[in-house]
């Protein structure tokens, strides 16, 4: 049986002003299985976000293809939900209407949109805030809206681009735990971009370590930690420490290579 997500021989180039090209990604290949959480980690500028945008359909690869449940990805659609780092909420829409936006674009009727959005509001812990506007709620709550908006479509693949990166440390920690709990209850095949090693280990079944410029996978690191995971217990474990040290060595070597 085919994997829900297959990334095949992806190569991405961007044109330069002098007529040349810049290789952003080179020969990237991986799969993600049903319900699996896969993180992409690597130095800044190594093409992680570009890879995520290609999987979603927002970017077109120079070579290669993305297959989502046996269908080639050619443009964005509701089968892949994307959570951005910077919320990207419509300021003139309420929480309820922001969550229902993707359903509206898909063509769902108003009643089903509202019913689904209300279910998502409860799922992400925003009961009582459905009629609030983005400026009336905190950054952490705004990110919950973004996550609820993506999950409302019941996507086959959930894509998350540093969704906690714009948050303060305390809010980030709380939201990490809450999202982990949500995904335990409603597992999704998830592709997650982060710079944070601890975050990658805490969430992931596998971590794909990207090398720097041009981006490519230099190693796949498995995370054989039992689920459900309690953050404090996991981070105090020997296994967590060993995986983190290994990631640190890999990423440090890449940064040294770039500096050279």
C-alpha cells in the first residue's frame, strides 16, 4: 500500500538576477505513513519551509513530484492543511468565521461550516471566544485558531511551519502540550518544520535532518519514545538526551561546513 505522503526526487531552483540559478533543494526523498509525525530540522536557509510549501502545492518543484494518497500534488487543496508561523488570520473575521474560512472556500453550506467550526473551537480550547476578533485574543489563542482552521478541513496531511516560533516561551510550552494532546486524540499524518531540537524530539516519530545550502536530507533520526508522551518525563530521559546530542552534532557539523 502506498504511503499517504511521498516526496520523490524533489529539486528546487530559484532564478538569480544575473541569469543564473540558486539550488535550494537537491534530490529530497522521503515518505510519511498514516498518523506519523515527521519533523524537518536544519540550519536557517536550508529549504525546510520551501519543502513544506512544495508539499502543500504553493510552490512548484523544478524536478520531482509530491504524491498525496496516490494523487500527484499540483496545487493547494483541502487534503493538505497548512498552519503558518504568523497566524495569518483575517482581522475582520471572528474566531468562528476564521476557522470556517477553508470550509467556505471548499463550498460547504453555512450550517455545516458553523457546526464544524464550533467543534474545532472546543477541540482547541477556545470555548467562549467564537465571536471575538483576532485583535481581542492573545497570540497563543490566535495560533489555536490557525490550527483549528487547518484541522476543520479534516486534511489527510497536516503541515506545520514553525507554528510556535512567534510565541513567548511560556505560551509556546503550553501550546506544545495542548497540540500534542489534540493529535493524540485525532492523529494526523504530520509534517512539521522547526529549528528547535527539543520540540522536534517531543513531537516526532522521525526527524529528517537537512544539510545547509543546498538543502538535502543528511540523516533520518528515529525517535523510539513511547506515546503518549509527558513533556517533563520525556525531557528527563536518557533517550531524549542521546537523541538531542546526536542532532546537535549533526547540525553543528553543517554550520561549520557553511562557515568554512
